[in-house]
């Protein structure tokens, strides 16, 4: 009886242990590959799951857990980051640089990830390194430093295509560091400094050029404005002179008309006196000449110059005097 009791207790313990071992509680975004007697049997997804103890066994595979590659039973289906270590690569222009990268990847087919490749993280890491060497080997240093996005996109396309048969999807690739040798960095810094100085000189020259252009434009505009002002001033002066000449001419014309009218009146009066218009005109001219001659003799000078024509005028006056006498005697007899 005691033996049977001990055996029953032992069997109970074994059954309880087997049941406990066959029960799995799987968290969200995790899964377990179950093999039955060494062959693939099923994939257990999230939630409580039960397997047959000692017959069904979870399969371990190498995968990334908290950034470290470990053998795991519970496979993380979330996107994980694979750190590609630094490696030295040679550019097309024979410059050795150090490059490292980050790969954001995710398992899409657990069965293929477990059975199509022996070590999935190692395989994708090695493929990334070799592909990165090939890509950078096609580029010169300057192009490599300025073409990170292009390298990332090409590397992602190549890795995603190669990893598809392993049940893996590459979501993103990022080159983290591209480090040239120290002497190359110093040369690049000097080149950048020289380029900055060149740009500063160019900007200074451009500023000086623009300043001179603006000064010239201002001087040109000033000359134009000044010449236009002078031109307008001359036009206004010419118009003023023209108006003055016209006004003076009109005044002289009116004066001449007035003189002509006065002279006509005087000639008419003298003609009435002398009875001869020609004699009257000579009389008036002689009288005007004597008036001007009198003005000449009133000047305070030692000598008086008498024009030769004065003799003709004076003789005319003599003739006119005789006419006046005759006219006076005729009027007395009448």
C-alpha cells in the first residue's frame, strides 16, 4: 500500500509538472515555433496555449532581444534595431573611411526566418557590411559625404530584396557615422575655411560693385535731373525773352504808330501853313534835328563836333524861312 501511494503521488507530481510545462502564456506581438518530435508542428500566437509535454518542443532561434543577439524561444514580432558595427571601407578615390549603420527590420514570416537561414541577425549584418562596401566603393569621398540619403535608399532596396526569402522586411537603413581619416578632415576643414573666405570676398566684391552701380545710377539720375532743370530754365528764359521782345516790339510798333499819327497831324497842320506837304515834312525833320543838336551842345565839353549833314539841314531851314516870310506877306496883302 505504501508503495502504491508513493507511486500515485509520484505520478501526480509528474502529471502536474507536465501540465505546467505544457501551458504557455504568450504576450502580444510574440510567438513560439513548436516542433513535434523534431519536425515543424505549429506557431503559437499571443494568449494562453497548450502543447503536449515531452512530444512538442519550442524551437529556439537567434534573434535580437534588447539590442543583443540571443537564442530565444519567444520570437519578438515587433520592429527591432540591428546595430551594424563600424568597418573601414575604401572610396572610389582611394580614401579610407569608417562607416557604421543602423537597420530597422521586422520578421514577417516566422517559419522562414527560423528554417531558411541559420542565423538571421548575423546574415543580415554581414550582407549589410558587404553591400555598404560595394556602394561606397563606387562613390568618391565628397559624393559619399553629401549622398547619405541616396546610399540609404539603395542599401535598403538591396537588403529588403535579399531578406524577403528569409521572411524579413527591412523598413529603414540609416548611415550613422561616416568618418574620414584625420588628415583628410584637416584638409577638408582648410578647404571649407578657404571656401568661406572666398565667399566672403565674393560677397564683399558684389557689395562694392552694387554700391558703385548705385552711386553711378544716382549720379546719372542727378545729372539728368540737373540737365532737365537747366533745359527747362533756358526754355523758360527764352520764352520770357521772346515775350519781352514781342512786348517791346508791340510797344515800339504802337509808339511808331503814335508818332506816325502825330507826324501826320503835324504835317497836316504845317501843310495848311505852308501849302506844301513836302516842305512841311522837311520842316518837321529839321526841327527834330535841331532839337537833337541842341541836346548835343548842352554837354559840358570843350569841343562840339557838327556833322556834315547839318549844313544841308540848316540850308533847308533857310529855304523854309523864306517860305514863311512869303506866306506872311501874302497873308498881309490879303
